[in-house]
């Protein structure tokens, strides 16, 4: 991928709270993911930093593509949690506290590893929070410009004259 | 006040078709639609990061589901949900366009299997109307000459297959299961002044070029061209009013913009509001002559709610793993697996299922939510698996039973003061038995392909995959049905219902083509009766 294209993709991942216009005469509530600055709605700066670190461990940058930090998944999480019910807000706030507490005993890497031990069958609040954290990271990353275009190199959502089909593999 | 020849309530596949046919037959038609027109470009081509909440809260489809749609009260099995769009074009704005004919046996459940009831019409009577509709709307695919899935003679070229569909075809062939090119109301060549598909994979989100059949693009222009058509949008039908003889005389509606109560008079009323809302409207149309609701002295209206149960499995094929990313979006479904369980002996349940294939977008890597672990290895695995994505959804028949119903709660009203619908539904033993067989069969097909398999079966059947039918059913017996073979009320001679609610029973096939064929047939009947001065 050309560097210019990559930079454009990074820019598209930034957030700004603006309205989006739908088909004639309609508007959608919410926030469009367009270039600009984003003001935190739920998490504080320390929580965002913690989220950035955790999410980058879940989907890290590598030789192929940037990771969750570059895709600003933590800001996506902020918007989603800010517009969720109070129960989910509490899950996130207390979950991050649990993660921070666990990290204080060793390291953040160890805390994340500890939280993921029983993935799919969590036994305690820390392990349950890992499920929320991973789901949010996946949803945020793979709906970002970086996730779609740079990592997956998705080729669709375009206009084709004809669908070529594929011969039997 | 003008009296129209016909008032059609609802603008989806049933209402749009009926209105077009009646206008062309010379009737002055007014159509009432609760929603409003939404013009392209839709949001279908928006990237997730261009949308609020990245599309994860159904923002693209919110255009079809305005917030003033009334709530539904559920007293049901888990995972039962009814679907109600509110937009000009109704369900045709938001569908995958799979277009299948019922088979002869689908009209004869009682005669052939001793369950449910026979329809008052058979395949041979409906076949000419299937022909007319297929030619009218443009259906790609081919006639595969299968008894279980009859075909017509007017198909547009089928859509080429994806690599994963060739792999699936090998698997089904090894099991003796047929796999065919899908038949869907999507244009693969220019047709009827409409552009062909551009293969963006967003059929369900609104088609910017009218390649997929919709009533606003395909039916309403033809109705308007006659000079006989009047459209009233944002008109929420409250009640059908009757004269002293108990015949329908007018529709009372509320304008959702002005909130004003209005009436429109017509000599014939055709109800096409879809299965839940049609029953709701008739049950809310109470009068001294019809104290249980319009045309409901036998208490049948609202009963026999049923539809499809849906079982989904996602597979990531090993032989496509790590292949270079290519554009696989296409027109969602390209192939279809017709019902096959009848080919392998007599099961201990009634009914069967058909399998839709690859009707989900290729943009999002669903496997990421199934894979355990995190970090670089996780990320790499997600990426490498993505080209092998193959999704199957088995749509199964459920039995129609009188206890499963839509009623109205007179003590709970929506913001327009209209009593809200109540859904009572429990799957019966046969549904559960078939669901078990369905899930096992899906896994058996998957076992013939190397790959990672992620079933989404839940702990029991779920419904209705937007295919609910049956609440105002046709029947031979006026004691156990609401409509005759022409979709006319047994009790109210100038009242017709032609949406999915009129189905006597369902099959595993998607219902829309049959809804449209029944609408054309009912329209023909109305036209004849009008000529005879009977309506």
C-alpha cells in the first residue's frame, strides 16, 4: 500500500461528532467517523490510555498493518459505552479498575493474560470483562479504515460491471 | 368526498402488485402507506467508519424502521421476533430477493401428510400467476426441473458462483443433496428500463440502481402511468369502517405528520399490511356488525401465526485460507440448496428446510468473535481465514397451529392511540424435531469440507426470519379460515387480504413470490367482479 494511502486511512479513522445526512430528507442520529478531533464522553484520559494499551495488546501493530491504537479503537469504545445503559457503563468502569488492580501486582501484559485464562467460560468479573474488552476491540478495529482496508485488504463495496465468479479451487 | 374504486393499504410486494394490476385494469386506486418514500442513494455503500456507531446499531436499515412503529408485546418462546417495516415499498426495500415458487405438495399438507389444512387453491391454479410475476419483476436463475422447487420459463442469466460455493457444491454432491443457482429478483442484465446489479453485496440495505425488485421502482411507476393511482404516504390505518350491511366502506387513518384523523372511502378494500399489522388492523376494526373484528365472527383472524425458523452456521474453508483477498461481495446469495430431506426416506417429522448461502457481507471478519486468544497470532489468523468465509442459513417450515396468534391489547395503545399487537407463540414438537434434524444436517454438510465451523444454533428453534405468515388465512372451510380462494373475506364481500397473512400454511420457501402471485390473482378476480358489477 502506498504511504499516501495509508496516511489517508489513518486520517479517516479519526473521530468527530458531526451529523450525517442520509437519503433525501432524512438524517441519522449519532456520530460520523470523519476527520477531526473527538471529545471524550465517558472515559477519562487515564482510562483511555489504559484501553489503548490493552487493545493494542489484543490487536497489535505488525509488519502487515497498524494495530488498535492507530485505529483509535479506544475512542470508538468511548462512544459506544457513553451511549449504552448504566449497567454496561458500570461494567466498563469497574472492569478497567479490576484490570488496573491486577496489573499493579505484576504487569499489564500479565493482567490481560490472567483475564483471558478462561475465555468462553469466565469464572470471575475480571475474566468476564475480558470478553467485553475483546469484543469491543474486534468491533472497533475491523470497522475502522485501518482494519478494513489495510489489514483485511477488503476489495468490495464497489461498483462492478460484471461479477466474474471464480473457477473451482 | 371522493369514493375510490379500491383502497390498497400497504405498499410492499402485496400492495404494490395489487395496486399496479388494478390501476391497469381501470380502477381508481388510492394507496395508504404508513411510512414514507426514501430515495436513493441509500446508505448501502457507506463504510462503517462513515456511520454513527459504525453500523453496529443497524443505522443503515434505520431508514426503514422509524421510531413510531408501535411496540409488540411478546408472550412467546425465546428468540421469536416479528418484523415490521414502515417505508414506501415495505419489505421490498429491505429484502434479499430470493424468489421461489411453492411446490404442488406445499398446498396440500392435509391431503399428503395429514397435518394442518389444504389451501383452497393448488399449484396449477397459481402457476400462471407465478409466470406473470417472474416476467414482470425480473428473476435471475434457471429452471432446474425439480419437483420440490418448480421453475418457470423466463429467467435472466444466473449469477456466477464464488470459490466457496464450488467447494460447497462438492460437499453437497457427495451427500446426494442438490445445489442450484439461486433464483432471485435481482437483474443480471438490463431489464424493464432498470440497471443490472453492480455486485456491491448490500441488497438488504437498499439498492441505489433498482437492480433488486422494489415496488417503488417497479410497480408504482406503472400504476402512476395509468393516471388512476393516488398515493397517500404517512397514513397509518386505524380502522376499516363498515356500512349498515357490514360491508367495508372506508378506511380511517391518522396522518403521522399532522396527527389529523382522516377517512378515505372506497368500494373495495385490499389489506396488504403484512402478517402482524394486517391482523392488527382487522382486529381493531370492531363494530356492532363485527364485534370481534372485521370478518372475524369465527375468531380465526390473528390465529395460526407461523413462519420460518432459521439456523445459521459459518464455516471458514481451509483450502481458501490465506488466498489473496478478492472482491467476493456479489449479490449476496448466488446459490441455493432446495429442500432435500424428503429424498432420504420418511423422517419422523413433517416439513423440511432450504438453505440460503452467503447472504452476509464479506466485509466483517465474524470469525474474530469465535477465535480464542489475542495478539499477533490472533490477528494473523483472522486475516488468513477471511477469504474462506462461507455462510449457510437453513430456513425451516413451522406448523400452523391455532394457539399461536397475533391479538391486540385494547388497554395499551401506541402514540396514535391504536391498540398494540400481542404475539403469542410457542414452537410445537414437530418444529423442535425438525430443528434438530436441520442442525445435524448442516453440520454433516460442513463435515464434508475442511475448515473451521461455527454454528449459531442456540438451544432451540428461533423465528421468524422476517417470513411470518398465516394470521388471516385462506381456506376451503369458512369456519376455520378468514378468506376464500381469491383472498376475499368470507364475511365481507368487498374486503381482500393478499399479504403473507393469507397463507394457509407455509413451506420452507421464501414467501414473497407467492405473495405477489396471490396479489395478481386477487386483482384479476376484483377486475372481473367489477366488470360484472359485483364490486
